[in-house]
């Protein structure tokens, strides 16, 4: 069974880079959705970040944030972030 490619691989990223970017974008999306219940002033306090940084987060400027920073934000918002792994699918060659 062949593994599906993702949009990041289609853009030329290696499978490893693409996997990290998928995790990063999914986490960012969840943070932004969850953060909608707070004002930017509240988020500044919760995330311990200045207003321009909070604005960048909410406006989707994902390149400005590392995966580690997003994990820290999710933790600060008490979202209980985690990364899950799965057993590799058996290939037809096995």
C-alpha cells in the first residue's frame, strides 16, 4: 500500500519536512480556533507575548512560529498537546 503524499511534498519538501509541517499547521489551526474565545489582551497575558506576536499568530503567519513555540502556546492555553505516532503500514514487498 502506498503512502499518500501531502501538499507539502507536492511543493517540494522532503517527506520528513512535510510531516513536520503537517503537524505544525494542524496545531496552529487548533490553537487559533481555541483562542477565538479570548481577546488579544487576554492572549497576551496567557501566552506572555506582545500584541504584535499574538496578532501574527491569529492572522496565520505560521512561518514566524516554531513547532516548539506552538506546543508551548497550546500548553499555556491548557489544550494538552501531544504528538501521536502509528505503526508503519506493511508494504507489499514484505
